[in-house]
């Protein structure tokens, strides 16, 4: 039902009881009231919604004309609800008439109760006021007596304090004259406290005079006790010349008195006393004395031990424990020793060698640990937690984890400026160790006896590094630790160059021409656009001389260098982490061994490349033999050819040695297999292009093609089994490796199948080429035409047809981009890290799977993209010759050019 059908105004009947129009008498509630109503009166009726719309509601009930059938029933239902609501409203209205009368009665009753309550409250208040007046009258005399009591008590207390102060001053003066320090302590403490009480009465002249007397007594005591101490410990005067020399007990009492006086007095006394105790040490170990040099540094520490024992035995009872006199003497001893050693080492720095320096440092560290066990370090500002740990430390030992050395570097700080001597010594030791490692690397490495493929020298090097790092951390973890890291970096590079690269076997060419041929071969390996004839001549030139290969011992040595490089690479990372952990925060960002890790990465890569080149060189003769076979004259198809047997024999002879030696580095063996097939298969395909399969009359030798196809399939099977060749455990090759082999070798098979296809008619031949080899380039297409002995004139026509066919396919969108799986495989090859842990399968299953995969690849090839053909075919997008076969406009060609450049940069 449309909205217009219900938009007409609906007549509203007057309410039965009032006769008023209810429609215009709307009551509007606030939002909060509506929310409360909705919470109390929960309903799902749409009519109760605040935004209720009549038209929408009717349209909802009657959405179409067919729904009008039930309109009578709906109207009747609505009328029933209206009647029910009217009844409810009528009941509520009637109930409200009685409610007004009841409310009026209740209000009158409440007013009466309130009047009665007010009368009671007035009565209670009046009684309370009378009671309060009565209590005040009763307690007025008591308050006066209480105030008098407080005043009397304060007066008596003040008089007592004053009496104590006056009497205490007189008695203290007497005791001071008699030097009775044991009897002075308590009165002195008492009058000091009383004097503090009278500070509020300092404006009274008599009190002010008494306070000055107390201050004078304290000054007199400080001077007298200081003089008594100096006289008691003066070593220059005979005992008979002193009339007031005190005994140890009196000195002990004097120290207690000193604790009550100003702290500055105690500080001055201790400063004098400690200097007096260390006076003998300063004379004995003066810098012009032989005993003051580093080689006799232990005598300094022995002197302090004896002196502390003697001091605590004689004077331990004199000084209070909280004075920590022994510790203070030790701290001052450490300061004086540090200053003396700094001065003497600065003057005689040319006499310091690493042995003497380490001897002095070791003795000093042991002495500092001993002091940390003996003292709490409270005079050094040690925290309460450190003091508590020091107290329990002797049971665990100073070398235990978490041990606190509160005296650390109190003396040893003076050696840090000379630690460059230690770093230079480490440099010399590593240089000698490196020469030893180089000599060891020149000796034949006996892999079977060593039972490891990692050079023992690498382990020795890192053990030496660890010892140096631990020792340097004990000496200093600041600049010397960073300098040590630089030395480590230097000799890591030297080890990589002199030991690993120096011991890597290298091929020595038999003749100069062979060396030149190999160099030129490396430079021209990727020159695939040369003509077949020129390439044949150049290839023959490069192969002059004998092929040089590594011996089995050389292969083992290369593998050992590889595994040693891997071990060094992993350990260098751990070394870098440990150095960053030990060194202070300011040097963490400066420690970086990425260059050294790159060196070992390069060594590993070079070793893999040498292994690949050796295995590749072993196949070189077989590939030459393949190129020399007269394929156009083969008249029967038999077993695989001799050159395939030779290649398989080379695999069986070389790969097991490499695999067994790299058993602990499986990922690098897998990378070796990847690199080999990446280099060998393109070379095999290049040789395949040089094979002549066409008879003199221009027809294909089908038997020769089938034989070559059989050999190619056999080679593919051999390459798939390459990782496990000669192994007692038939382990399946990694999936990524299998994909690469199947993809590239299937391409070689497709090339042969293309050669088997007749050139006539050209359109069918071109379609077949794009179907079997979707990513073929113009250069490869020309090589196939050379294999089929097509004349140059005919080749130009076929190439032109090929360009137009490929371009037409690109414009029409019939050819899709290459499969993503191939891109993944290329990325895997680039990274060199593949998973080789796959379950093993039987050889027969592998061959069957290979055949199935070949068929699948051939079928899939028909819908893949001739990517490289696009690049070469569109070439220069100018001129009429670049128009597509279907007559596309120049604008379409430019769009295609832009598309291809984005997709194939």
C-alpha cells in the first residue's frame, strides 16, 4: 500500500467521558522522564515509541493490496484495545476523586503531629539551658583550682630545671678540672637538654648568662679532650714528661663525651687521629722508596692488615663502635694509596709492563674484596641494603653472584688510565696466536681423526676471547672494554683472511691459454645472443687445455672452511651480544660486528661457489661430448647416452663427499645443490641449442630427437636425486629444489619437442612454440630455428610472424602472467635458505612423480605468459611495423607498452 493511500486525515472521536478532543491535548515529557518511564513500563508495542508515525505503522500492517483482506479483523482488534484503555482510564479517574479527600485528612493529621513535636523540642531546649547554667556554677571554682595547679607545676618544674642548670654548671666546671670524663657524660647531657628548654626565655639576662656558660663548657670540653688525645697519642714525648696523660679508659669516656658535643668536633678529632695513624705509612712508602713500586704493592696491603690488627687490639675499646674508626682509617689509606700510585706510575710509566700491571691489579682487587668482607661501607655512603648484603656476604664469598664490593675501585681506579698496556698485550698475544693458526692451517687437515669439520683453531680463538673479556670486565667495563672489542674485530678479520681464505684450495691452470680461456669464459657466460657458429668456435677456444679439478682432500678442506665460517658467524653474534651486555651503556651503540659477519658470509658463499664450480667442471667434458654427437645420423633409440652416464658418475663421485662433510650444515648443502642446478641447467640448454637434429633434406631426425629427449629426462632424474646420490638413506630432495629442477629441465624437454614440430605451416609452428615455451625470447627462438637448420631468409619471416603472434596474444589478454610458484622458487634461490627436512620416498615413486610433473608442466605451459617474448617483440613502439596483427591503433600500442613496463620492469 502506498503512503498516499493512508495520508488522508483520520477523524478523531471525542472521548466518551469528557467530550474533549484528545488529539490536540498532547503531554510532552522530557527525555529523562521518558527514559524512566521506559525503564519502569517496559513495552514492545510500536505505538509506545516516542517517534511513532501513524502512516508508517499502517503501511507496515498493510504493505500491499492483498493484505487489505484482514483490515476488518485489524480494526476490530484496535477497537477492543481502545475500549480496554478507556476502561482503565475511567478506573484511574474515579480512584483519584477519593484520593484528594484522603490526602487532605492526612495533611491535617501531619500538621497536628508537627505542632506537638515542636512543643516538645522547645521544652527540651529550655531544660538544657537551665542545666548548663547549673553546671557552670558548680564547676567555676574547680577551673580556677585547675589553672592554679598547672601554673604551680610549671613554676616548680622551671625552678627545678634552673636549679639543675646552675648546679650542673658548677659541678661540670669541677669535673672538667679533674678530667673526670666518666662523671661528666650524664650531667652534660642533662644540662644540654635543660638549656634547650630555657631557649624560650633567652630574653632574660640571667638565663642568657647561664646559656652562655653552657656553650663555654662545651667549647672547653672540646679543646681539652682534643689536647688530651694529642698528648696521649703523641709519640715524640716520653711518658714521664706528661702530668695529664690519660689512660685508655678515660679516653674511652672522653669519646663518649665527644659524641654529645658538636659533630664538627668529632670530625676534626678523627681527621687528626687518622692522619697520625697513617703517618708511618706515608714515610715507609714514599715515592722515592723502592718498596713503593708496583712489584711490592702487596707489602702496602700487608702493612694495613698488621696496623689494623694492632690498632684494634690496643685501642679498639677506646672508640665507640658507631665511630667506625677502623673503617675510616682504611678509607683514608685507600685514598692515600690511590694518589701515591697515580703519581708514581705517571713518573715511571715506561717501566710498567703488562705482567707488573696485572700483578698489581690482581693484588689490589683481592685486597678490595677483603675490605668489602670486613667493613660495611657506611663511611663510604653505602645504602642500608648494601650494608645488609655485606654482612651476610662472608658466608657466600665475594665471588658469589650478587656479591657487593663496597670498596671496589677505591684503589684500583688509579690503574684504569694505564689499561692500554693490557690492551696492547692482548693485541700482541693474538698476533702470535694468529701466526700459530696460520701454520696449523697449512698442515693437512685430518678430518677422520678430528671427528669434526670445524677447525679447532676457531674454538681456541673464541675461548681466548672469552678469557680476555672476563678478565677485562674485572679490570674495567668502560673504554678498555670497547678497545678490546676493536681488537677482537681486527683479529676476526685476520682469522677470516689469513686462516680460512688462506687455507682454501685454489685451482692452478695447467697452461696459460687455459687460464685465459677460463677468465674469458666467466666474462662471456651470459652472452647468449651470439650466433651458433660463432659460439661454437668461441667455445672450442675456451676449452683448450685440461680441465682442472679439486682432489677429494681439497673438497673436504673447502667444506671444513665452510663449516668453520658458519661456526664463526654464529659465535661472532654471541660475542657481540655478550660484549654489549658487559660494557657500560655509553659504549653499547658503538659495538658493531656486522662487517665481520659479512666477511664470514662471503667466505661461506665463496666456498659454496668453489664446490659448484668443481662439480660443474666435472660435467664440462660430458657436455662437450654431447655437443659432438651426430644427432641427425642416429638411427635407433637405446639406453641413455654415454655422456649422461659420465655426468651421473661425476655426481656419484663428488656429491657424497660434499654431503658427508657438510652433514652438520645441511642448509648450506641444500644451497650448494640449488646453486649448481642454477648454473648447470642453463649451460646444458646452451649446449642443447648447438645440437644438430635436422637431416640434409630439412626434415627432423625423429630418432635423434627421441634419444636426446630420453637423455634429457634421464639427466632430470639424476638432478632430482642429486642431494641423496650415493646415500644409504634415500632422503627426498627439498620441494623448492625439486621445483627448480622440474621447471628448468622441463623447459629443455619442451625445446626438443619444439624442434620435433614441423616448421610448415609457420602459423601452426609459431602457436606450438608459444604453447610449449610461453616465456621464450627472440634469441632463444632464433637458436631453435638454427637447430632446425632454417635458412636465414626464412628465419626473418618466422621471427616477424612470432613477434606479431605474441603481441596479438598480449593485446587480446589471452595470456596470463607467470605462475606465482615460479616466482616463489626464484625468491628461494635468491635467499639460499630452504627447508630440507622432508620425508624420504622410494626411487621408483620419485621417477613416476617426475614423469607426471613433466606432463603437467607441458600442459600448463599452454596458458602461461610469453613474458620475455613480449619484451623483445614490442621493442620500439614506433612506426607501422609495430602494429598488432589485429590492426590495433597506435594508442592501444602505447597503452600496452605502459602496461608491460609496469609489469615487467
